[in-house]
C-alpha cells in the first residue's frame, strides 16, 4: 500500500529509494523499488537508534531514551540524529527513505527545533514528508500516528 501511495506522490525518474540496513525497512522499501524498477540503496545513516549491545538492557534503555530530551542525550546519539539530518539536507532529488520510528522522531525534532526525543508516534508504513530547499529541511506533514500506545 505504501508503495502505491509513494509512487503517486513522487517523480519516478528523479527518485532514489533508500533504506536502513535493517531487514524490516528493506522489506518495506522493496515493493516501491520494484514498482519503479529501481534498486534499494542501503544507507547506514538511516539505521535504528544505536543502543546497548546487551538485548536484556535494551527495553529499559529505550524507555529512558524515549522519555528524555535531546540536550540530555550523549554525544553519540546526537551525532546519530545529526548524521541523518545532514544526509537528508544534502539530497538533490526526490527520495523515499525507509527507516524507523525513533529516527523519524529524531529528524522531526531536529528540524523543528523540538527538545523531545519522541515528539510524535508514526504508525508502521506511515509517510512523513520533508522538503529540502537550499540545504534547509522543512517538515511538510507528519505521517499517520499510531492508534495504540507503544509497548
């Protein structure tokens, strides 16, 4: 469904399909790439939030991360956000980026100047639209939000 929505919104001849390296993002990107006869470019700048290696610690860590504000985040996490924003600001044509809840939030908070780590709850396969003019990013519209809360 997201593939047909995006195919109708974007200019296929000037479009790049970019994905996080994570499998779920690549699998969501594949139908659009196939529809447009494009390859999916994998870009680590759009990876999920880096966290502790120990999976047992991840849930508690994510809860703390999501409740915090950006000025309290460690440099590595602010760098993760800034890298994605810089990558988007460098774009010269239409792109469709398939990424993750927390990175979408990081970008939205960064370009709108919001301090919250989580400023909205994008649903799976929702489309958040961002425009870039002369290297300046602008939020056009947020994607559809989750109808339920996050576990």
